């Protein structure tokens, strides 16, 4: 266990040092809307399959549907990191960006194997905002350079339990504490002494909590001796709507005055409910196919002090497959790997100029075992969003995913070298 803790610490330290960047940096302009770009990832494994794993059992920690965690064989710790290569362009210009982020830390502890009772804990991103763009404003009286930027987002800290009251059904419940900070910057630079430059910075502190429940129905355990229903699972989860307490402070500064801070807003934002459905089927001993869909009713979202935009209900669909290692003792190294691929479609929760910004992606990956309990997941995702027509921006990206999975028996006495 001591080695495990050291590995986790080194992982986060490496990410924070290697990928440190300026406070306001380039990113997708579409993350400027709402609470930022929503994060749908539940694990690196499901990312590689294009799904969220709503109905997908396995020896991994699922951070979306707590009910999918009832078959952990031993204590599991999952870490994730993503490297993003992004190109944003319109009809006039383009820009290329690269950055990396730690995507989450999840912990699953099986407590009663017979009924799949499992304790779940995690720290994961909920949304991400990162954008910065500048342009010349040709005002006849005083031309200036305008800069708009934003950074931050929401994270969630979750605690939950999952179990199987009956052989054919798994249930899960989770409490999530959401918190974060969104920073916005507006600068007008006139580049002359005759006009006063303007600097406005806002910092929005957000916090709230929500609960989530889920279920996975194992039709093979319910309807036995049927090849049609064998290893066929149906999943469902529901996340209640919740209030985010919002406190916004603005810092005003000109070239003639010192900074002046004012509290301009103290209120609540209503984050809508979210729910999803999934289906998974294992064919034979190696092929797993999975598909799921999730929805969130953002059309009623109307917060104050955000960039004006029309909000609409969000819809996400994903499908993919997984090829498990060959079930034989004399398999080669390549036969011991797990292969995955999938695709996803996401309809944005906002409209720009009356149009949804649709997001498409394809992904593939491989799971590399270190031993029976530990492994590495490596994946590649390619996606596109938006278009290059007037008034729009097209994002094309490549994302490299890295996941580390540690599985240890919780109550095994450590060796002398681990003490």
C-alpha cells in the first residue's frame, strides 16, 4: 500500500509541474458558454469505447453510475490524464493549442463480496472553461485591442455505496459535492496616453451538492438458461437538479486608478436534472458491446452574469466494443491485451446564432496488464465540433488518454519492504 500511495503522489506532482501554464490560456472558444465544457468521462476504459458505462460491469471504478461497481474483485484505485492537441479555425484564421489535465481520481473498496457491497469515492471534473481571444476594434474615435478570456470550471467530490440485494440487480447511491471557480477577464488597450485602458476581472465562486442513484439489471441472472439474455445488462442512472450558490467579485482597474473590488452578485444557479440509459452484451468469452445515452434539461437554465446565449437540452449518445484477452494459458503478449474502440455524438447544451454546436468523436485504445490486479489504459480520441461558416468556429482535436489502475487486496499484510 505504501508503494501505491507514493505512485499516486508522484502522478499528481508530475502533472502539476510538467503541464503548468499561464492563468488565462488558449482553449476552445465554445467553453466560454454556460459553466464551461461538460465532462462526460466515467473512466479511461469507457472513454476508449465511446460510452459512459451506464450498464457496463467490470473490474474498474465507474464514476458515473454507482450501481456499475458491484463486481470489483479487490480494492481499486483509478487515475486518469489527458493530453489535448486542438486546432480551432474559422473562415479567416486558425490557432493550434496543446495542454494536459489530470482527469480524475477514483477509489472503490469491496466490503461484502456475496452481495457486491462496495464503497465508492472519487474526485472528478464536472466542467472546464478555458478560452482567450483578442481582436482589433476600429472605433473611429479611439481604436483599441479587446481581449476576452476565461478559465476554471467545476469539480465534484463524491461518496457512495453500491450493492446487489438480489443476484440479478445492482443498486447504487452517491452524494456529490460540486465546487469550483470561474474567472473572466476583459481588457481594452488603447495603446496611447490620450485614452484610459480598462481592466475588468471577475471571479465567480460556485458550490452546491446533488445526489445520484442508479441500477443495473442483469437479465442473464434473471432469465437463466437463455443464450439471448446471457451476459446482457441494462443500466439506468438519475442525477437530481441542484442549486449552485454563486458569489461574483469584480476587480476594476484603469491606468489612472488602483484596483477596486466590488461584490456584484450573490445568488443561485439551477443546474438541471440528468439521466441516462445503457445496454451491454458480452458475446462468447471475449467480445463486449455497449451503448448508452444521457440527457440533461438545460433549456430551463437562465443564470445571471454569464455570456448571453440560448440554452437547450443536452443529448449524448455513444457506442463501442471491447475485445478481452484470449482465455488460454499459453497466449502471446498481444493476446493478453484488451482492445477497445467506439464513437460518440454530443448535442451541445447551448445554441450559437440559433444553431446547436454538435460534437462527434471516434476513439480507440488498449488495456495493458501489469499483473492480475494492475494495468495501464492508453487511448486515442479524435473529434470535431462546430463549423467554419461565418459566425462559427470549428474545433478539430486529438486527445491522448492515459489511465492507471491499481488493484490491491485491502487487508493483506504488507511485505517488510513495503512497511
